[in-house]
C-alpha cells in the first residue's frame, strides 16, 4: 500500500487528487489511488482459468484466502497483445463490492493532479465507449487517460465473472 507523504496530503487538501499511473502500450492511464490495495508482479502460474468467462478475464488467483478475478486490461481495451515480462504487474484493487486484479504493462508513479490539470473526456461518438473515462489529466507534456476503475470493474460484463465463480 502506498503511504501518503505530508506533501501529498497538503496537495489533496487544496483540491488535488492522487492517481496511480500505469501504462498499456505507449499510453499512460490514471486511476484513483484510494482504490489500490497493492501492486504485485504478474505470475501466470498462479492464475487459474475459468470456463465461460469473457476473454479479458485471465482467471482467478488466491490472494491470502480471497479469490480475486484477474482482468487483462490490454484485452479489455482492445489493444494488441504483448508478451508478459518482468515489468508486467497486477494492480490489486479494493472496490466497494469486490477485490479485483488488473494486469498492466507497468506502473510508473503516483501523481497529484490539481483541478486545473484536468479536462473532460472527449466525446468520440459511438465509435469509442467513454463511459468509463473521467477525463484527461495533463502534467507538463504528459497526458493521462483517467479511468473510473470502479465503474469499469462493476460493469455488466464483470457480473458474468461473479456468476461463473458462484
């Protein structure tokens, strides 16, 4: 778990929000740090495949007695597949109704974004679903796609996983 520094707490008090930054392909994404429980190296051997679940579900793993579904974000976001390597990690999320792991290419840092650094998510029309995006964050020359990870992980597709595990 990440510890907030005093500086981070001060930033938060003046309206900033902390985001865990992860990468998929060459794009950076940000999720609310308060949803993150821990970050672990990805170990394909510890993931048990489940039949009849969507392809983006790699399977489940036992994390200290809790059965955790593992979601491959590359597949979920329709990105090209890639070989997992020693930088591939699983971000364990603690959401309101469940614990879920997401497989990402890597985690770079934790950033505090002020309201002035946030823009609304662009509207791509029906070509691209933006209901899980909260906006775009900018830090210097970097652009982060901000994802409402809880909304994404509690979608109807994810309900199929719970039914398969029951």
